[in-house]
C-alpha cells in the first residue's frame, strides 16, 4: 500500500540528497499591493489589503492552493478564500477572535547576516483601532533556506483601561486549500493519511470539531488510523515535541515530487505552561499554538504594559523525489529543532525584532543533580520564579526552558534569558518533585546548580498503583496501541466515547492491588456519569457503578505494627470540574470545585475539593497529560486492618455541568498514580 510505504520510517542515511542548493540571490520587494520575499526556490508574498501571506511557492509548486479549489480544509476555512499562511490570528480582542492585517502598516527589510548570507523580512504591524493593542507578525527568509522564520508580537499600553482581557488564543497558521497535501504528522509516531474534505463534509459531528467517518471504509484514514477524526487526536505535549506538519506524497503535485510543510519548534522559551503543556499541532492546517487553554493550562491576561514577542519559530518547506517518504522530509525539518540553530542569523536581525534577546545577552545553565534511585526520564525545568511552571503565565516577562537530565545527573541548557527562575525537577517513577526558587541566571557566565533530590516520603510504602509520570496513559485505553487499525494509534487519541465504560466495566471498577492489571482493570478516566450529551455511541446517560471505584489491598500485621499515621497520596494527570478548560467560575454551577472523596474501610476521609482554577479538559480532548494535581489524604492508621482493606474512590453522583460547546457534561478525573504509606 502506498500509504503504508510512505509512512515507513526509513533509515536516513542520505538526507543530503534532499537539500537542493539555493544560489546567490534574495529579493525583498514591495509594490502597492504586496510585499515579496523570495530566493531562487521559495517565493512568499504578503497581501497589503489583508496583512496575510497569500502566495507561497516552492520550486514553482503552489503550496497554498487557489480560490478555484473550494474544498474545506479539515478544521474549516473561510469560504472562497484561497489558501493562506503562515499568518497570525488570535482570540485577544474584546469581541473574541480576530485576524489582524486590515489596518496594518508594513515594513520591508533586506540585509546580510554576520555569516554573509542575505536575508529579507516583512513586518505586518497593526494598531487595533478599538483598543490600541498592537499586533505584529514577522517573516524572514534567508537566501540559503526554504523556510520562513516567524515572530509574533502583542503589546498593550493603556493606563485608563489597565485590564483588557485574557490572551485566550494566539497562534500562527499555515492554512492550505489544495489537494497537494495527503498526510499529516504530529510526531515520529503519529502520522496519518489526511481524510478528504468530502468525507468530513457529509459526516456526522459527534462532538465539538469531531466527526464519525468510519462508514467511509475505503478512505485511507479510516482503513489505517481511526473511525473518528478530530483536531484533538493530533495534539501533543511540548516536552519532546520538535516538528509537526503535512506531507504531499506526490500524487497531486505538478511533477510527481513529494512536498513537506513543517512547523519547527526550534525555541520554546516564549510559550507558556512548561514541558507538560499540550496543544493542537496539525489537522490539515499546520498550527503554531502560542497561547491557548485547550487542555486546561492557564493563559496570561492582557494588562497595560504587556509587550511580548513570541518566537522565533521556523516554518520549513521541502521537496523530495517521487519516492521520498514522509519520515525523510520530516527528519530534515527536525534537524533545525534546536535553540542554538541559526544563532548568528537571529543575532543579526535582533535589532529589527522588539524584545528579542540576542545570544550575547543570554547564558548557559548547568545542573549537577543527585537523583533519587529509580528516577526515569528525569527532567529539569527553569520557569517563572515562585510559581508552579504550569502557571507561568502570571509574569508575562518570564521565559521557560527545560531539558532531560542524563544518567549521571548532568544537564545543560543553553540560551537562557538572564533573571531569577524556579528550578523544578521531576522524573517518572518518583512521587513529588524538587523545587528551588530564586535561581539566578547571570549574563555572560555559566551558572551551575548542584541539587540533591530524594523522593518525598510519609513512612513505609505499602503499595502504589500506576507510575507517577503526570500521565494516565498506563491505564486502560491510554497509551495502548489500538489493535483494530494498522497504524495502531494510542487509544487515548481517539474520540473518548469509542471506549464504552459500561461495556468494559459492567460491574464498575474493582482493582485488587498486587493482582489486578493496571492496563485492564483501571480505566484512564474516572467519570462521574457516562454517556448522554456529546456521546454519539451512548446518547443516554449511564449511572450504574460509574462514580464509585473500589480498590482492595491486603495489609500484613507487620506493615501495621506501630503505625500511627497513614497517608494516601493521589496524583492526578488532570481533572475536569464544572470550571472546564477555561477555569471559568460559574455561580449557577454546583461543581466548580469537585470533591474527590476517599472512603477507607467504610470511613469517609476529609474530601479533597479539586479547585476550580486547576480544572482541565483532558480525555475528552484526547489527552492523558493535562494540568497535574496532587493531594495527600492523611488519616489515623487505625483505620487500616490486617487482611483485606477496601477503599472507595468516589466522585459525586451525576456531577455534570453546563457546556456551551458540544462536549460531555460529566466531571471526571484522570489518575496519574496512587500510593499508601504508614509511619
Ligand atoms: C528577483 O529580482 C530580479 C530583479 O528584479 C528579477 O529579475 C527576478 O525575477 C526576481 N526573482 C524572484 C523570484 O522574484
Ligand atoms: C489581496 O487580497 C484581496 C482581498 O482578498 C484580493 O482581492 C486581492 O486580489 C489580493 N491581492 C493580491 C495581489 O493577491
Ligand atoms: C484606552 O482605553 C479607553 C477605554 O476603553 C479608550 O477610550 C481609549 O481610547 C484607550 N486609549 C488608547 C490610546 O487606545
Ligand atoms: C456516511 O454516513 C453519513 C451520515 O452520517 C452519510 O452522509 C454518508 O453519505 C455516509 N458515507 C458512506 C460512504 O456511506
Ligand atoms: C486575570 O484577571 C482576572 C480578573 O482580574 C483574574 O481573576 C485572573 O486570576 C487573572 N489571571 C491571570 C493568569 O493573571
Ligand atoms: C518516479 O520517478 C522516476 C524517475 O523520474 C520514474 O521513472 C518513476 O516511474 C516514478 N515513479 C512513480 C511511482 O511515479
Ligand atoms: C453559566 O451557566 C449557565 C447555565 O446554568 C449558562 O446559561 C451561562 O451561559 C454560563 N455562564 C458562562 C459565563 O459560561
Ligand atoms: C487558585 O485560587 C486560590 C484561591 O482561591 C489561590 O490561592 C491559588 O493560588 C489559585 N491557583 C492558581 C493556580 O491560580
Ligand atoms: C457510592 O455511590 C453511591 C451513589 O452515588 C452513593 O450513594 C454512595 O454513598 C457512594 N459511596 C460508597 C462508599 O459507596
Ligand atoms: C443528572 O443530571 C442531569 C443534569 O443536571 C439531570 O437532567 C438528570 O435528571 C440527572 N439524572 C439523575 C438520574 O439524577
């Protein structure tokens, strides 16, 4: 099958053949209607009446499409508009969504960087008339590359109206309308044929932006990947994310060549939410999601004095022969995913980009970390001082960095903006995390931090369920590959209602520590109620044995000897209260704060009210890593007994909320891991 062939991960021994040299010129030109930056392979034009890039060709191939091709790109497109992008849009003006450009002024730049390579640049700058907020988009092209370096800026200064609104969404999009593109690619593992727009047009919407297309049995997407299509399926966490994009297998190009359009996350320091932030990547549109709360992370407020430039990110376009695979074109783009890539160029244009900090004013941080035994995949995060990195939107001047810690406990992060940071260290397999505030990164010298981290402890561990890794992926329908489709996507990525809780657990969840299997006997979501609104498979609500889960465990006499205090730790990978993903307190709603109650051998422990301002939208938007939360239930060890003990994990019965979009009304939690200790 052509599809399978193109998706094969080939050994990349001869990448060099893909790189067709460009020679020697860069045009940056302007007329009454448009601004153009072009080299001998890539041609990009920004329309002055819209402020949007609306022509983009690589070796003469139109990458965006024409007005004549009226099909709707999955995810939607303005009717009759030809393909556009990369361009800026936002949900950031008082009325909501907005695409700047209509009121813009433009600048055209050209020059040579310090390595002698010519570059051209276009800046779209708009003062939004109703509020005075400044919205800017920057595109740069170098003579030797076939991609666009992009920055986006938002500034707001108004003392008479100091609070404007939240920055609910800020993003750049490459939004084609052309049959050229045949496949999408989230990461190395998640690649799929793009469903045709016809398939989506005539299909049933089962949830917000989610379609059932399983009756198109011959569509390559359905045959190989899933029966449902949604933009959420292709979201990803930023921790290991490098590149995402779309691929054209050559069947629709002018000369049979293959093409790729990629968003390269070469820098992550101007995004928010740290390494666990996840967002949309590609669904026919190639996104650069800069700020959003799809999975429940916070977004910053726009208050007077706000002035932040996001980027650089790099939109890379490439071309291969008629047999070049998706994996090969992707791998070429991935080579650029480093914050030290193109430093000389970025330094050379720093004076043209407000707020951009050149490398000479950045420093390297080194860590020497004494890790707890058994720490897997350890990571260090530098982010806003004094707050959880998940909330690093509170200071809009703060930047963020992270990196893997190696086996010896060493880590090095380059290109850090000077300032005071919180250092956070966590690892798979270890409860809790290490936190150190007021870590100062100075200019012009390497800062080295030595830290000793030990796993948190409340005595002797009797048992644990799951792996502390900020994910509910190890449970049923989490990371497990879907056996029914040849590309075996992880099940959590598929529309959640496909995994029918009453069918899996007709008698509810009962988990016996030491005997049960986490990947079968513990579900990836604990619902309050299953079915009903936004569940097309089970449109009637189902209540029996849903909201109470049972955990059984044996305790030995020895375990309990001299034990006075017991601690049950519950770490969650995400929780949805009535406050939803936007953390919106709605006074008409009962469950803005959601109690998760633990009943230990018949005695109810003091409940944990999961707070409204830490609510996510997680499993229902195809995710297993959202806003992480933890709580310790401390109780008298006398509640434990020798032999079998019984815990009920209980959400309130039928705890639903109002949903403005077609999304399930049930509240729910997603467990990361649980642990019982005594001392
Ligand atoms: C670049 O500019 C030169 C001189 O104006 C022109 O001849 C050439 O066609 C331009 N090339 C592109 C790709 O715009
Ligand atoms: C610019 O956009 C306007 C509005 O969509 C369109 O009418 C016009 O043809 C475009 N100009 C160019 C040069 O493509
Ligand atoms: C500041 O906000 C006030 C109130 O919305 C508005 O009337 C005024 O025009 C704004 N100032 C600027 C410079 O945009
Ligand atoms: C699939 O079902 C939809 C209705 O949900 C229908 O419009 C469409 O024609 C069906 N397609 C095929 C190929 O059966
Ligand atoms: C944004 O402002 C609102 C209203 O003042 C406040 O409740 C909220 O906590 C602020 N959020 C952030 C992230 O600063
Ligand atoms: C690919 O290109 C080669 C050489 O141009 C040609 O011989 C071959 O038939 C093409 N294959 C396909 C599948 O188009
Ligand atoms: C609050 O909930 C009510 C339904 O009880 C709904 O009508 C209203 O729109 C909600 N308000 C907001 C701000 O979402
Ligand atoms: C949530 O709100 C409480 C007060 O209700 C506050 O103490 C806490 O800092 C807030 N947390 C976040 C993450 O905003
Ligand atoms: C479990 O759920 C039922 C129905 O929601 C409720 O009445 C009961 O108190 C819950 N707790 C236990 C320990 O069974
Ligand atoms: C569950 O809650 C919904 C919404 O509040 C309500 O319409 C429904 O009647 C409730 N079901 C039961 C069995 O209480």
